[in-house]
C-alpha cells in the first residue's frame, strides 16, 4: 500500500553505510575498470605492420588515416603507416579485430581530455 | 537495385511454413481483386508474408483486413526507390496469428500519389508524413500533412533518400571537418 | 582590495562550476553518462559542480552530439544566453568531430563548427570517470590561466574512512 | 447584470506552451506543444527532428560491418538493440545460422541492456517528479549492471558485441560467476523497488491514474513495448516472434509475458519493474544453460539479394530493421523503425486531459528516445505556429519572447 | 556624557547589527546551513556532496556565492528592468530584516534574551514580512516575463494561499499560550526567564501539533521538496528564477539561505526554547546557572552555540524531509494544505482553547 515516508529506513541505512562515491581523479579504487576495456588507440607493434590499409578501410568513421612513414617511424613494406584521428574514433575495435598481424591495440586507458583537435592525432 | 525479381526468395511448401501458407493462400483468394499474385510470396524467414497490391486499393485492403482479421498493429511504413517506380511498404503484424505481413505498392515516379490510410489506422500519421518528406511519396488525404522532418531551410522538391538525389549544396562533404571553424565564421 | 577580491572570485570560479547540458543531436549515450557522473558512484558535486537547467545560471556548457542543421541555431542562441565567463566542453566523438556521422546530409560535424569549444573529451561515450577527468583537467587549465591553485589532493587525503560498515557495500 | 444575454461564460484562455527542445526534463532535444486551458492540457502536438542525422542515407554508403557501428549510435541506451537487430537482419539475409553459443551471448547482451534501460527509466521517472533520492539509488544500482556490461563487452554503452555471423567476445567462466553474483544483488534491489520505492505516496500520487491509455486506444494507435503492455495489450516480440535464444527461453516454459490492466503510468512502471526482474531471471537462465561451441561463423562480406524484416523487442518496444540487400557489400535500403516512433501517437493521447505538471512524467512514461526516432521524425515549421491560440496578450508576448534573438541587453 | 552615549547608543548597536548577531553572523549561519543541508542530503543519498572546497566542502556555498557575484549580469530584453533588478535586493534586505527579530543573544544583563529588533507585536511584523517574501517571488516571476518564470510565479501564489494559513496559525499558538505578541517575550515567558511566571511542562505538549504543522508549512514556504513546484527543474526549469543570473541570482540564493536560517530560528525560538538548554530543566540549580549565564560575557557564546545546535537539528529534519519525498503536483499540494494542514491547525486552536479554559481550571493547573 502506498504510504508516506516509505524509504526512511533505506535512507538511514545508506547514511550509516559506506558511500558509493569513488574519489575519482585522486584514486581509482572501486571504479572496476576491466582489463580488456576498449580505451585509447595504440600503434602497438609497428614492426609487424605492413601498411596494408585494411584498418583504414574497415573504420566506420574514417578515423584511421594512412600516412607515409616519417623518418623516425619504423618503415613498413608499403611505406605507409596508420595514424588515428582520435576525435573521430568510436573505440569500436574493428581495426584491432581486422588487423591480420596484431599491430593495433585499444589500451585500457580511458582518461582523455584535450584542449585542441590537433593534439588528438595519435601517431 | 534494378531487378527486384532476385530478391524474391519464396519458402518451399513444407510443414515448417504451414501456417504461413494457409494464411497466404486464403488472402490471395480473398484479395484477388487487389493483389498482384506474381510478386506476392511467403518469405523463407519464418512468419513473413509479402503481398504486392495495386496502389489505389490500399484502403480497401486495409479496411478488409481490419474488418475480417482484427489487424491492428501497424509496424511501420518504409519507402524505397526502384528506379522507375517508388515503393511504399506497409508492415503489419498479426498478433493473433503471429505473422508479419507486408503490403507493398508501386507508384510511378512521375505521379507518386496513393491514398492515405491514416483515418483507418491512426498510427500511420507519423510514418506517412515521413515518407512524403524523404521520398516524395504523397499519401493523398492525409488529415495532418505537415512540413516535417528535414531542417527548416530544406527546399521543397528535394528528397534525400531517393537514389538519384544529388547533393546540390555539398552537404555531405560539409560535415567531414578536420579542425575547428575559424572564430570569425562562427 | 579589488585585487584580493578578484583573486577570491577567481578561486571561487574554480570551485563551483555550474554545468549545463545541451544535446545537439547526440545518440543519448553521452547524455546518460553525464547524468551518471552526477550519481553516487562519481558524484561530480564533490567539485561543486551542479547540473542546472537554465543556461543563464551556467558556467560550463557540456555539448554532446554532432550538430544537426536543425539544432544549430538553438545551440548558438543558448550559447549567447550564457553569462560570461563561459566555457564549452565537447563530450564524445560526435561532439568533437562528427564521429560516425561524418558525411550525413544534415550534420555539421563537431560542436566547434557552431560555437567555440574550450575542451574536447573523446570517447564513444566517455566513461563518467573520463568526464570527471576532463572536467578536472579543464579546472586545472583554468587555474593556470587565472593564476590560482587547482583542487589539491591533500584536501582529499585528510578525509577519514567512513565509520562502521554495517550494511553490505553497494558494489556487487 | 440586466439580462441573461449579456452574461458571458468565462473560459480560461487557451495558451500554447512549448516544452523543449531544450528542457531539463528531456535529456534529448524534442519539442512538445501543449495547448492548455488553465492547468489542463487540451491538445498536444509532437515536434521532433532536432536529432535528424540522416542515418538511413549514411547506411547506404557503408559496408555491413561499418553499419553495425553506425546503427549502434542511433541510440545510446538501446545500442545493443540496433546493433544486434541489424546483425540478425544481415544473417537472415545471408541465410546463415549462427552458432548456439553466439545466440545465447547475443541474447544475454540484450537482456542485460533491458535491465539497465529499465532501471534507467525508473530513475528518470523518479527524477521527473522530483524524487531525487530514489533517482540516485536506482542509478547507483544501475552501475552494477553497467559494470557487468563493461566487463562483458569492454565499453559501458556502445557494446559492439555483435558482428555479422556471431558475437565478438566470449563469456569466460570467471565472468559468468561475476555476472551471477551481480544478478543476485540486482534482483534483491529490484525487489526492493517493486515492493517499497514505487509505493512512496508522494510518488504514487503522481503516477496513479495519470496518463490514461485505454486498451482500445493503445490498440488503434499501435502502441508497443511496456506502454502497450501497461494497457493490457499483449505485444511482445520476444514471445510472439522469437528469434535467437528467445526460442529456447520460451520453450523452457519459465517465462511469460508481463501485462498490467491499470492503463496508467503506474501500470507501465509496474510492468517495467517486473520485467526487470524477469530479465534478471532470464540472464541467469542463459548463463546457466550456455552451450559450448564457437561464437562466430564467417559470413562473406557480399550478401545475396534478399529482403528481410528483422524484429526485436527493445526495452522500449518493438524495433524493426527492414533490410534489402543487392549482392554487394552495401545494403540497397535499410529502414529502421525505433520503438519510440510507434508510441508518439498514443503519447499525444495520454497527454490530453492531464495537468501541465504531469506532462514531464507522462512524456517520460513511454520512455521516449528522440535519438532513436529522429532519423525519421517530424519537425515543426516555424515559431509562428505558436500563435495559433491565445487571448492573454501577456502570455503571447511571453511565448514569443523565446523566439527573440539575441536576448541580451547590451 | 555625550562620549559615553555615542559609544553605547551608536557604536555598540552598529557593531551589534553589523557583526555579531547581525548581518555578518546571519550570513555565516546561512552559508553553514546550506552546506549542512547539502551534505546531509548527499549523505542520505549515499554519496559525498561538496568535498574539495575547504574542509569537507564547507566553503562550497561561499564559493558558489562569490562565483555568482563575479559573473556577468544579464537582463532579459523583455523584462521590466528596474523591477526585475529590485526584486532580489528587496528579498535580501527583507530576509535579513526578518532575522533581526530572532532572539539569539543580547547585551542586556537581565535574564532572557531579546532580538536586535524586539518590541510588542513584532510577531505580526514577522508574519507580514514572511508573506511579503512570497509576493516578491510572484513579482520576480512576472517581471522576468518568461513563460517558465510566470508559471513558477503563479504556482508560488497557489502555495502562498494554501500554506501561509497553517503557518500563521501554528506561529500564533505560542502567542495564545503566553498571551503576548512579542517573539522574545513569548520565548522568555515560556521559560520563565524574562521576568514572567513561566509555563509549566503541562503546557509543553500543546506545542507538539503546531510544531509539526510549522515544520511542514516551513518546508512549503521555503519551496523545498515535496513542495518545490515553483522551481521544479524538470517541469519549468528553474521556475521564477530562470532569468536571473550573476549578482541577482547570488542575492536570491543568499536570501533563500537566510530564510532557512530564519525558519529554523523561529522553530527554535517559539517551539524549542530558544538559546536555552539547561535552564529548561525546572530545578533550582539550573535556574541559578541561567542567571549566572545571563550576567556573564561567555553567556553570549553559550547562547549562540545552543541556538545553533537547535537550529541544526531543525535543518536535519528539513533535509531529511527533502530527501524522503517526491514532488507533489500543485493541486495535490493545495488539497493537502486545505484538507489536512488547515483543519489540523484549526483543531489545535480549538483544543488549546478547551484545555486552557475548561480542562486546566477543572484539574487545577495554573
């Protein structure tokens, strides 16, 4: 039956118990971040990369672009390497899945904030 | 898609499709004046009927179905561009028989008009407005025709979902931005 | 005296950013995550942040979604309604660049095509904790610009562990 | 008063009140024009389309794999709905039968999503009537299921679990144990809400007898989902037209459709809470009966010409993907009907005759999802139409005042 | 002679009004109570509330206030500009003025305390001003000429007519019991400190019903859940304050907080025995203690602390109420006001009259 103040007991109970709050930017305990989180895009194994452009083709949001290898990069067979425009990335993980040689990875880093779109290109 | 024939994948007359074929056969009998039997079929996917009807007879068909079968759930209305014709598909679902039934009608592109069923099925109000907006298929007799859906500055005679719609103002390229717009343009 | 007052106000600005949430055609995921950031788990009110319903009360506007043609004018009008000083944070990939909706005929592609944006938080959608992190980072940047100190860690560590845990914890 | 002819009947002025498109009650842009007499609503009109992103056009330019992620972003709350439904549509079109384990995992994602969506709805309903405490509690408990989903799929919202031909991630034994534990906790909490929280009188007063949708109207307006089931209309694709592991769930005989004959918001709330508990039981059943085997089948990127109508019961109601393939790796046509879209007509009916103060909760009662709807939705033409009714000049001025731009005094 | 007069009659009262139990102290209390309200609210919701501003976020309300002061001040084009700007100022002034009537502590060495402003009949002034506050809110809503603000204003009006009456009846009850219309006299008489004979505990239970009525009506007067219809965020955004920003909003928030201080203070003063704690116990030693405190300088400290303690209890109750309920619809509120609260208040008046005039003489209680 509906009546006034039904939740009073629950209120007092939660006032006595531990808060659900995680004091986040200062501690991560209690956030339950799973290890296989789909986080920041990483060009993990440049040595394996052949520059085959599959990742560029499957990306649903054109986030991955193949650029010519810069002098400081590992030179791939085709001379191209992927970079990620992270402002468009959906973190879907299709590139990781489609990559035949395990070059890419979505790390478990999720703390991302940028002040300019130029900073958001991941090499 | 030019040849619509190849999409028709009728189900074999097997036990699995017994109920579907029972309903299909009786409908083809009863609606013989309205339906085009050569393009109507039972789909291989279970519980799906596709029935092609003449565009002017949609009201009669729906009225008949409402009276006879208590057909009340209109799932949706989808439009399609077939090249010469525009197609409207009314998807209904029979809750008693648990069969989804699609009435399709082809309308010539030059005069894309057919009777509206909104007064029979109130649920069609929004979808019929929408198909008029996106395909230029006009349900004649719609009680509340509204300028709907697209932005206010959208021209009247452009229907973005038609296959031959070209992007006259470069709208699709516009969104492919790589950096912020300069301050003075905001 | 005025200098002191100004410094005090600058400090107060960091401690109480009122946020206003604007959906410019997003998929709802980011919006829900913003609300989730207000919830007990993250509780963004710790930083004095409050979700307000009127742009006139707000300091920070959180925008989600690729800006659709229809909402663009509204977005700009609401931005004009906000009182100075004001900041805009683009939340989610769509708000940063248009995301998966690049190439849509009704999409402008990114909030920065309509109004100036201060910070970008990518992710699809960013986790509530990532939103908190972004907000915290924005505060740090502001603190630098205003010449005052950002929220400190020491203040947090002083907080003792909550007393007596009689009832079972929230986390399963 | 000399003669009776001169006597005038005083009726309250008819005023048109806009709600939205930016309004705290609506987390998404949508606009409702309410025509009111005093505090009573006499007419309601829905104007949406601020969210129109042209997804159906975009879908024609992308491959099937890419569309999976595109349709996932139709709606952030029912992302697994669209993703999974499109995946099953393409599988039907390609005429492949995916492995049982994949079916179970896909269904598990769907049911977990239903739990999170219904808890979210409950929280929003509490929020709409200012019951912020229960709002906080429900969302705190929702974090449990969010954690489970994150554990399962790697992301809190857009799970990307499905692919054409199966699912992308497997369920390990560890994960299964964690999920079973989480489900137990959730069930306990949901029973609390079922028995206690929604019977708080101040809340109950706001939902009891409000937003009536009689069974006949629900039928004629083709309402779907909990909105229809709260009005005693037996519409549930999971039981009427089952696909995937719902066939097994139905055959197990443990689950049945949940209906309520209250026809008001309370009925919809009760249906949702009970469905959450049922979903928890379904998830447990799925986890306990998870078959072994592979989780995906290879499907060629080009799909033969076919047309399929894939239906799935999303948390909000029936979701339809009408897919026409043409032998290439891109679809010829993809029509998506999101559940909210089917409920607009019935919602306009529920608003009529109610109080203005009840409008937010009545709107929320169908669990509207504009982002779902707006690929296909309706837009109001101009602000001028706001002048349609009114006697009180002050109020007219006030209504038009919002159209002023810019409004700042220099 | 002139010098001394200047000091005692000008400087001390000025300090009195400006600092200690006056404006400064009231503002301090207002910020403190808001922090406490928010913390308790958060805590009951199983979260933390303000945390990183000062010790456990204690400076949060101050930060909010200062930030709003520093923000740009916008006036809507269509608004009635002067009246629009005047409303927050008048609200702030009136709310501070209201608090001046609260007897917290005074310079008078005689037993009993008086407010900064205290005279026979000040209860009526207080009731008048508190009604005026609601009318100001209505005006503020109408002057901003936005549909949300006007709806909020209309709802405030409805709230006013339904809950002002039980509030007034509840506040008048102690006046009837003591036969005085001065707030400090009522309080001091009830305690037997202000030179009056004092009411025995036999009278105390008569205040229970009006106290409950007062607390509920206060919640409505302060427009908090479940009576927050006039600025219900999900219905009409921020209601009547939707167009205010910057300094004006800061003033409105401050006025609301000060009203909280006033509401809790009135409950303390009229129903809970004001700034007295031990003196309430009718034993000679505690009476001695009361006299001792009244004549000493640290009595002021003691009185202040007790007053704050009791007010804090009231705030706790109010915060708990805010957490416990959903928002009622306006018609339900009006119905609750007229069908429940007003009859209870009237019944209580009747009860008191019967008890005072028939029962007590019969059983011989003086």
